[in-house]
C-alpha cells in the first residue's frame, strides 16, 4: 500500500508516512491544523531555503549534479508561478513547505521527493521565518529613515518658531517648535538602533538541524548559512534551533516600543491640533457622518490606538512560549500571525506618521500665542543667580513674584521695578531687558541638547547623519 495519501490535512505529499490508519483528518482538524492561509507569504523564502539545501545535499552525495540541477530548475519554475500569481494551492497543502514541494514533484517527478532528505519542517520553518523577518526588517529600516527625514525637514523649516513647552500639560518654559519635534525623533532613532539588535539576533541559520537531533547526512551547515546570507553563522544547538523564537519575541517587543513612541507623537499632535497650533492634512483626517463641520485627526488616533494592540500581541505570544517543553511543539505555529501582523502594522504606521509630518502645517500665530510671561519665572530666578544669589533662594523669590502678580491680577512681566524691589532689593532696572524676552530665554539654553537655535540645528544635522549611516 502506498504511503502517499492524496487528500487530508497531513498533506498529499507528506502524509506522515504510513503511521496513520485514517486517510483523512476530521475536516475541523484540517482547518485547525493548517497554516498555509497565513504562511504562504513566505513562499519566496521557502524556495530560497530549498535551493540552498539542494546544493548542500549535493555536496555530500545525496543528490547527483543532474538531480540538483533538475531540482533547482524546478524550484525556479515554482518561484515564477508564485511571482506571476499562477501558483494554485491544492487540498492537502497544509503549509507553504508542503505546497512548494508538492508542486516541485509535479513538475520534475520523483526526484523532487529527494529534496527533503535529512531536513524537517521544524528546521525549515525556522529558516523561512528568520529569512522573512530579516527581509522585512531591512524594508522597515528604509521606512524609518523616511520618517526621520520628514521630521528633519519640518524641523528645519520651522527652526525660528517659538512655542510653549509643557510639563504635566501645564505651560512650563519657552522652546523652539523644532526642539519639541526633535524630542519625538530621537526615540525613533533609539528604536532604529534596537532594530539593528533584533536583526543581529535573527540573522543566524537553523537549517541543517533536522527535526531536533541534527542532520544525519553530514550537511555542511556553514555552507548553508553562507548560501542563505546568514551573517551570524549557524545556531549552536539543533534542539534549541528548531524551537527558538526569541527573535520573534524581540521583534514584538521592539514593535511595541516603536508604536508607543508613535502614539506619544500622535497624542501631542492631537492636542496641538485641538489648540489650532497645527493643521493636519485632509489626507490624514476624516469627517463626521452627522456634523459637517468636523475634521477629525483619525490617522493620529489610529496610530495612538495601535500601540495597545501591539502590547497584546507581545504579551500573548510570550505567554504561549513560557510553558513549552523542548523541542518543537505545534504551539510554535502561533508565532506567525502576531509576527506578520506586527510587521504589517509597523510598516503602515511608519508610512502614515511620515505622511502626517510631511504634510503638517503649523499655525505660527497660535503657537506663539501659547507663550506667556509666567513661563519666564525660571529666567527671573536665573537673573538673580547671575548676581550671585543662591538658586534655592532665587527660586523662592521668583515664586513670591508670581504670587504677587496673581494677587494684583496682572501678568508677571507687568510687575514694576518697585514692586519687584519690594520682594527683593537686588532686582534692578535691567530685569526688563534680561528677563522678559522669549527669544533670549530660548537662546540661553545653549548647552548640548538645549533649545537654542545652534543646538537645535545641531540636532537636525545629527539626525540627518544618522539617516545616512542607517539607510
């Protein structure tokens, strides 16, 4: 009796040998077990991995040169079908591995059945997933650069614009709008650097590990790693290699932090939009089904909302992993949906955030109008520091001046010299020129990382340099 079963979730091609008496699974089990509906997106990586493996098994005599060439040609044909959109999935194509190998055997005959010698779907799927993730990370890197450059361009164009800086959502000190914007770009830079670390830990080859115990035919794994472009070489332990999904967890953790940072940027822009300080492009806003006047910053709200779902993906998958015994368990199939979703969402969110910044318009008058003299209370304290008064004392004096202005119902800068001298006789007539000037206040913050024009320009330049190196 043939070991090949033509129907059933175990696959027309693999069929798990002759182990199972029943030719078909319960149809619900077929649906429950399959992964082709989502892992088919790795068709390219699966074919690339198979081509490398065919070359590797030829090197140790499992395949002849002619058999290897026939398999490589067949895999190229399968590749072309996928690329042209003509590849047809069949009943029994449980996953992308069975689908590709089934089609290969249809095209070249029984030689195709030799391809899987010494290989397991366990090391195959680990290889495919790593290759796919590496490719996607490289794409994401370019989109991160686009976002950073869009932010740099906006910051450069608004370098002269002053606005209010806030703590606790309360007006605090005057800053440059560009300084505020750069404060959201630097977290993205940190995310970019962390992504490089994820790429490094992903870039290791598990192929040749077999099901768990290694390869029985002496396949040169270092050759496989080089052939597939794994810069980090080979995994060290075959058992660990087939069940290691740390790189998936790392990517999920990474995407959670990235989306958190995009959410924070979105929240700030939503508030600025509410206060009429900025205007979101119509391309990234929607109207109301009832109220014609509404222009809702939906793109920003969705960016903000995606961060919470990202956290759920990360926590859910870590919970799946935490109780797994060695080595491969079918639970690991649950890695792909959150990984693929995370990749798609990250790419979309970065693109949307880039578009928002590239089309954002500032309302300069409104942003400047958010400045108020009370923001210069620290400058008033610093004025006395420059006259030799200890800061703890000047802080108290400045606070008394603020209280005095509130009692009189006037702004802080309207206190007369006499009123200030009543608080402390070390105030002098030069307080007007030295303190009540927003531009001067901002320019005094001239240390590295400060909000003076030179320091903000320095930030923009450094961000651009980072983009050149990271791209």
